[in-house]
C-alpha cells in the first residue's frame, strides 16, 4: 500500500514497486498480488517494469493475477465519506500518477490483471469520485509485451497508452471511462506531461461535454501492435446516462497517432462512443455504422 509524502509530487513520480533497473536483464515472476494506495498519492507509479527477459527466455518477466486498486475499500481513505460522487474536485481525492508502467527497456508477460480506480465503495453501493492520472502505459522499445485478459478502468488521461513501443500483443482487454467526466473535463485535475506521452486534449472545443474524455486505447508512434478482442465502454456523463439513448457519451474511444506501423485490432467493441477509431484526429470508424446488440462492433482494423 502506497501512502505518504514520498509519493506526493506529481511532477516527480516514483515507483512503489520496481522490477529491475533500466537496461537490466533477468527473471522475475510476480503472482497473486494486490497493489493499492491510501489517501492521495499523485506521484505514485504503482508498478514499474524495467527488466527485460534474457535472450532465449521468452516470458521470463511475468505477472500472474497481479492487480491494482485505488480507493473504494476500507483503509484507503478514498471512500464515499470523503470522496462522494459529483461536486467539485477535491485534492484529497487524488489517486495515483499511474497504475502500471512498462518502461522502455522492459518486457512483460501479463496474465489476468485488473487496474481499477474505484467508482464505488466495495462495502456499500455508494458511488465515489477518485481522480487517478493514468492507467497502463507501455513504452517498451523492443518488447515483447504480451497481455492476456486485462482491464483498466476510470483513469483520467487513458486506460491503455502504447507510446514509442514495439511488439505488443493484447488479448481480451476491457476499459471504462471515468463516470464523472467531463466534469471536470480531461485532463483536469492534472496537467499533461509530454515526457510521459500524455494526450493533452487540446483539440477539444471549450465547453464540450463529449470530447475531453479519457481514451480507452491510444497507440502513438508504435509498431507491431496486435489487439485481439477489446471491450471499451463509456456509460456516463457526470454520472448521468441519458447519453446512452443516442450512444453518444463521448466523441472517440481509440486514438492512433503519429504514423504507427503494423497496428492490427480484431474484434473491437465500443459502447456509446461516436467514433470507434480516430487516426491523427480524423474519424476512421463510426459507431453508427457498426451497431451490434449491445456495443458497436468491428471485426478487423489495421494500419
């Protein structure tokens, strides 16, 4: 559990758990682990992987049943008594800087992972507003990164961000946009930091209720990215759900930017996002053209 002044500086984030130093190779296996927080820790990276598997040892850096949780549970000091749903942002309701960081020199095999920013108390039905910066950030320069069965929910900037990376495979991913957005609008209450490849939402018209919303999946200047099965959901606008009537809770869900190479997305399912996929800010797939039973669905998309 991360807490305290060591993790207070949003401009100088540090890992709570760190696997290896940059450039190291070796073996690491983590299993059946929960990484969580207490109170506001806007400078905490819950887990950072720098270690790379040795040559000939595929999957030597692995996570099995490793999960991340911010808020919602007894002892977190991020429950409905302090952070009830709605209302203005409160600094004491900040979560972490980032859930999982696969750093430029890292590689990873990940099986069954949930990165959850609480939207409600686990010990009761009350909804809460907790403001966590970032979900899963992958910037492995060479890879490989394999992810099987993972979810990232309710972070402010994005749920999955693949930036300047190579050889990433994601099977069966799931996301949810924060229920409180766009009040405040993304990236509030944080400021984008270019060194972390943050989206800045500068394209969003002032006052828009549907543009400044967290990305479900963002792929930036990366190559050989494979997504096999994605359910990316938007259910609310500031806890209201009338936007579901028109399937328009947010403008866009997947962003592909800066000339990536060999990006393949199979079985993409989005909920209530007008644009399923945008490329460099331009719509490439609209949900209205691909309505299915619950979501809008596309069998395959590639660049």
